[in-house]
C-alpha cells in the first residue's frame, strides 16, 4: 500500500462470488481488511458481531433483502454509518443515491484503479485503525 494511506475496513456486500473473491483479494493485497457478505442479512450479522467497516461497497440486487432494504434497515448505525458506494450493473439515478445518503455509485463493470481510488480516498478515517486488539493480540498490551 502507498505510504500515508490508512488501511480501510471494507465491507463488500456482493453475491457474485467470483467478483467478490477477486475484489477482496485485491484489497487485501493492498493492506486493507476486506470482508465479504453475500447478502444483506449476512452483512447485518457481521456488523452485529462487531465488524466496523470504514467503507461499504454495496450491490443492490441481492438474494433476500435488497441493497436498498439493507440501507433502510439501519444496520450500519452501530458502525457509525460509514460511506456507502453502490456497486451495481443496474443504473442508479442520482436522486436514489441522495435518498439513501450514498457517497457514490460505481457501475459494473468497473476499472480496478477506480475501485482502489474510491476505497483509499473515501473511507471514513474518523476512528483510525481497528481498536479491538493490537496485531499482537491481547498479550501486546
């Protein structure tokens, strides 16, 4: 990862397994903590379990609840409502993005450099690195 960039905690909510696998590996290779949820329900469970993403990449057409339903549910509130970028093959009108207070829209297929720029420039740095435990675990205290 480039110097001076704070690692992001990325929650990728995407049911396309090959795409999710590729994107998460790419982000991890750049030093980010990328977690994948294949559904809105799985994403909500990750947050309930304590994961605090600093940016969310959200597909709209998901099995079960849609991406819009996920945003409507308030599931991101415990995570401090990090910026959400809709990543979808479906065109999304700007008014819809504003309605849900989304940070932006990345149409599929997307260029990898564009995805990296979004993650590295737009994730919330308010709480800095994860403060649950240092890399050495609790023994490092």
